[in-house]
């Protein structure tokens, strides 16, 4: 209860600061007032085109996450059980984790065009996270547990299904949920830069060039909501995992 009260107090404080800044600035072009933003927010969530844009962005995120998970899991397991594969993968993963998002976005826009860029950029950002989660999970497994299982069944595929996956389930779940939080930020940025049709990013771009700053704030609040929702899912999942 105390945590909830502090959260409500924090949100109220931010809202109060916003009102005070609005009074001081007194210019809706620089800082829209809360009432204008609320109207824009209601307009967004009741407009079919806006809802379709939200759905499309989430759909792109899910597709990118599925592909990133599929490859990240396979290569993570492979690196976890084979040292040579881990050495081979390490430079690639390091590059993907450190390369500036804006740089790779511009390159991918030139090569793949506007429609495919959000998928590819999001995949590139999520893949290292999932790969590292799977690889790190396998490397942290007590080798004695693996040796005991190998006494009964020494087949690699069976070992992955019945030994590795159950033991690294926590790592897999956490990686997926963390990817959702990061992915929503990355994919909207890629949509914004690529002006992808039917997307949150493109709606942000159109609101900006049309000087509809209250709408920009409204879309931003929606993105914050999704980010907080994913963080809440991460927190709840971790609590369930700990209880188990």
C-alpha cells in the first residue's frame, strides 16, 4: 500500500510541475496544457485509424520479437554448449550491442526501404538481449546437474528440451519481457525516421510537422503507458518466478 501511495504521489507531483510550467510558459506551442493533451489523448483512443496504427506497431513489435527470440534462442543454446560457437558469436553480439541505433537505422533505410526497416532495426536491438539471456543462463547451470542428466540420456536435443530449457526458463521469460520494454521504444523511433505508414511513429511525425504538439504529448503519454505496462509485467513475472 505504501508503494502504491508513493507512486500516486510521484505522478501527482509530475502533473503539478506540468501545470506550473504551463502557467509560467503560457504558450501552447511550446508546452500544451494538460486539458489539451487529454482531449488529444481521448481523440486518439477513440479514432479507428489511430487504434489501427497502435495495433500495427504492436504487431510489428511482436513479429520482430518472435524472430529475435527464435534466432537468439538457437544461437544462445549453441554458444552455451559449444565454446567455439561462443567465441565466433561474441564479436557479432558485441557490435550489435554497441552500435548507435541512429546509424544502423539510416543504413537499413537505404538498403531495405521504409516498410521493412522497423522490423529489422527492432530485431537487431532485441537479438543480443535474448541471445545473452539464453547463453548466460546455460553457462550459469551447475555442470553436475547436466552430467547427471547425461548419464540417462546423452542426446543433445533431448538435453536441450528436458534439461537446459527448464533450468533457464527464468532467464528466457525475463529476456522476453525486457525485450518488450526496449522494443516499443526502438520500433517507434524506426517508424518515425522511416515514416512507416499506419504506425505510432508516423503519427508522431505528422503531429510534429503539423505543429499539433498536444497530440505529440498524447502519443508520448501512450508510449509511456506501454513502457510502464511492460515493466509491470516484468515485475509481476519476476515475483511469480521467485515464489515458484
